[in-house]
């Protein structure tokens, strides 16, 4: 059974928002959640400085800031191999969330997008989901961030996985040649 | 061929689940909502100030508003980010529509001055709450339909 009690007191959270009223709103929500370790900054540059020097458990970042939006910030963070916060969950906060922006955020390595103004119930639900979910972190030339795959869909009858032949061979080891069999072929 | 690797990072957030005597989710949400309600007056004053800035744009000519569309969007966004938290949901929605139009301009090069002007006029109608709730919904729905008709992605 899932616990309905939460303890966020010792959670280290970075909040990034250029708008003072919005920053105040988010900070009050976190205080309501009993978070005692919040660092609030007002620009992407301050956020870069903050993540370079301290380990955070969660980052809440504004999607729209004049000196660099939260998507670009996350994209950079996910590619910093030595950053202590490279894999820290990032929640992107946006006043306007068209599908195109959500896809761009996902592809930059953002974990969750939440609409502004932040609803306490929604934000806490997302934080709880992140706490319960241990997603793998993927690093490739095209993408760095949490594994974007949520579904394991079975292949259709006419579709074949690229590794199908190798898997079939592994499933029937008696059909595989031993090293000595292979050596004999060339002997 | 490009290579990729995966690892499972430590989920430090999981520590929040170890709360035998901690507050319940309902208590945390209730406390957070109570705190945000206390900000209501300040947010309303902030929104009123920003609406005055936007209404000044409504009085300007088309070319000058277009030239400053990013400033218009910034102003609208600052409203949309907080308005609903002070029970100004309709104002927030109309402001969000302005953000959508400017983002569409940036990404697709589509701009409609008339549509922006209608949003600015609508904000003035919605800000004082004099419109009946049903009328407000009609206004917002018509604005949304107009944005869709000019190719703005919602």
C-alpha cells in the first residue's frame, strides 16, 4: 500500500523563476509542503551557478525567462558529465504548454511539465510520482536525460526486432556452434 | 554508429516517502493552499498594474504594438503565471492567449494585430469581473476559436 504521508523537510529544492510574484507563489507552496531547504534564484545564469556548487534533489525551473528558458537550462545540465545535478529531476513550469513545447522539453531531458500557476495538489502529485519512480538515465549523442520510454508495446505480426535472429539462436543453444566447431570449419 | 549507455541514478527524492509520522498529503496540500491564499491581495495588485500596461498597448498603433510584441508577451505571461492563484482565472486565460499568439509569431511567423487587439479588449472586460460568468466563458471560447482559426497551436 502506498504511503499517504510525506516528509519533504530535508529535500533540497532549487527554484528558478524571473518573476518575483511567481517565485513567491512557488516558495509559499513549498513552505506549505514543509520544505526547509529551498534555494530560489531569478535567472538561468544564477541557476547554472547554483547547480555547479550544490547537490539538489529536485529542480523547479521556469519555462520562460529572458536570459534562457528552462528547456535550454535542462538541455545544458543533462550534458554536463561532471555536474552533481546531471540526473536531478527537473520540473518545468510554464504558463503556456502547447504540445510542441512539451515535446521539446521532454527531448531536452525535462522529467515533468507543470502548468502555471502551480496548483499545490498537482505539484505534490508530480513530486510524489518522481519519488516513487526510478527511471534510468540515457546518454547518447542525440539525447541525455531520463528514459523517455514509458510503454513496452509488443511488436506486430509483420514486425521483427533487429536482434530477432540472435535472440532465437540464444533461445536454442543446441543450434549454436561451439568455438571448437568453428575452429574445425577453418581447420 | 552512435553509442548510448544507461545508468540508474540514485533517486534522492525517494526519501520523502519514509515518513511514518509525517504530515499527510491532504495536510500538505491544505497548508500550501492556505499560504497561497494569503498572497491573493498582492497578486491582484500586481495583475492590475500589468493590465494597465497592456491597456496602454491597446491604444497604440499597429506597427508600434508589433514592434513591441515581445514586451506585450512578457507582460501577458507575468499575468498568466499567477492570476488563477488569486481567483482571476479568466484574466489568466485571456493573457495566456496573448502568449500563445506571440509564440506562434516566433515559431511560425504568423501575426494578427486584430486578434491581439481583441484579446486586449477582452482583458479589460474580464478584469473588473463585471461580466457574468457565462459571458466570460463565451468570451474565452470565442478568443480560443479565433486563435485556432488564425493557426495558433493551443
